[in-house]
């Protein structure tokens, strides 16, 4: 059965069975998700080092230029999505939002506790893994190391096999557990009832952003953008279930390769963009911020949000590869620039996390468009 079909079935079963299963049965899957999530946090830095380091070394001495270009494209896209979200939200949300206290009930929704959990701390954090991959990969490429390169190539094979035999088969179970808990607690339905119109606008913005990204990638590569976007659907729905760009790396990588991106560029761009390209998350954070400021009648203007968007694109880099990582990384600028107090920050976290999967799905699908552009740039550089 194709991975996309398994993911869709997992989402449907999770929503349906969450209405009928007893608490004890739901907590079994909550426990599995807790253990699996800890394992993911441990594995994500190893995935980043294992995939990015040999990919950079394979690209050669031009890897530094491609790294800079990829970073600029990812940051530019994140900032653009922030402005798109601000101007759309500030003009449309005032027509949709009632100044209601019902939103505060979202913060009171509690997650279910697992029976137990196993703490598996990562060897290094995500940012350290990213810098290590850059430093070692660029060093191998520059010096042409014949000792380190085979070692990292073998490490890449270990990571790839772990992805193939552990992560990919268990991802549908993990997604099932997430939607099972959301359905059982009524979390998804409560948010949907309160914010149905806002969620609709955010979803349409995500779709518009993705179509725009792939139209640009299609023009640059001379290929059908909608066919390219269709091939990325497994990554989109996986991220919709996991709410984690890093956890979706294996599926994003597979979908990107299906679009004809070379192994080296895909292995370089996809893990990198999973930590630095957060256009969907930025879009949703800005939209949620505008919505809450309108609901609480806080003043704001384009100047305030310009500083907020520019800083947001930096602060979210290498956000933890777990659900809600982007909003946790953004709390500093939410407080310092927008002036959210502790209560408003808690409300922002609750609102964001309940809709987290939309932004993550947009992030990882957009990674595929960036990979196509970088692959084309690299092909032209090599004169192929």
C-alpha cells in the first residue's frame, strides 16, 4: 500500500475511533507516541548530520555558494509569507472576528497523559547538528578528505536504513495516535467551531503560497508545477499528521527524488530546509498574532509587524523538530515586539499548536520547490 494511502487511512481511523475507544485504549497510543516522539528527537540531529554532511562533500567546492543561495531563498520565502499573511489577515480578519472570550477556553484543553515515557536525550541539539554538518561537509569538500568522506558515507547508509526500516513503517501509527488523541479530547472540533473562518483563510493562504512556489519552480525548471506539487502530496499529508518538518524528512526526501532532483542536492536541501525554511509556520504565526490582537483589541501596524516578521525568520531557524517547535522558538519576539504578556503567550501557544499541522505541511512541501530550484542552479553551474 502506498505511504500516502496509509497516512490518509491513519488520519481517518484516528478521527473515527477517537469517538468510540475507551480512555485506557487511547492512552496506549498516547504512550507509544510519547516514546516514539522521544526517539525522533534523538534521531533528528543524527539525520541532519548523516544526510547533510556527505551531501555537501559530494557537491564539492561550490557547496558554500549553494548553501548561501539555499539559505537566502529559504529566508526570503519565509519573510514573503509573513507579509502575505499580515496584509491578508489585517484586511480580512476584522470582518470575521467577534470580540469573544470563547477563545480563552482553548488554553484550558488538556492533553492526555501517557502510562509511561522513556527519555532519550539527543547527543546534540538541532542547531549544533546543523553547524557540525556545515563545518565538516565544507571541510571534506575543500580538502578532498579520503578518510572522513567514506566514514560519513557509511554513516549516511546507517541513517538511511534506520529511516527505511523504523521511521517510515511507524509514521502512520504515530499519525494515528495524534489524531486519536485530538478526536478523543475534542480538541480539534472545539478549535474548528471557534475559529472556522480564520482557519479557512489560513488554509487558503497556504494553498496559494504552495501554488506560487511551484509555479516559480516550474518556470525555472520548465516542468508542470501541478505535477510537481502532486508528487509532494505524501510529504504534505505526513507533515499534516506529524506536525514536524524534521520527522517528515524521510518522506520529503523520497517525494523530492520522485520529482527528479539529484540525490546529492536532495540530501543537501531537504534536511537543511527542514530547519531553516518555515514559510508556512511564519504565515500561521503572523495570522494567529493578528487574530488574537484583534480579539483583545491590541493596537498594531505594519511597522511593528515588519520587525516581527524579519526577526521571526531568524528566531525559528532550527526550531526543535517536534510539534509546536516554531511557536516555542518565536515566544521571545512575540513578547518583545508584539507585547504579549504571559497569559496571551499561553493562549498563542494553545491556538498555534491546535492548528500546527497546516503550517508544517506547507513548510515541507515548499522544501521540495526550493530543492528543484537549487538542482537547476547546480545543473547550470556544471554545464549539463
